[in-house]
C-alpha cells in the first residue's frame, strides 16, 4: 500500500467515525420531517395548479 492509499484509508476511517457519531447521537441536521414533506407537496400542487390555470386562460 503506497502513501496515497494509506492517506485515503485514514480519511475513509475518519469519515466513518464521524457518521457513526452522528448516528449514535441521532442528530442528523437537515433531516426532513413529515411537516417538511407536506409543505413540499403543497408547494408542488400549488405550482401545478397555478400553471394549469394560467395555461388554460
């Protein structure tokens, strides 16, 4: 294993530890909740209906 491969293995191990720590804490920042998905659905339906009404005029 050359120096580059060793460096990448160290980096991969470090990233794995970070994700393990985040998962153990249950602190996934930016995780979408049911309210987020509902809001997204409302916005998408509003856009579709809005463009449909606008195109029908």
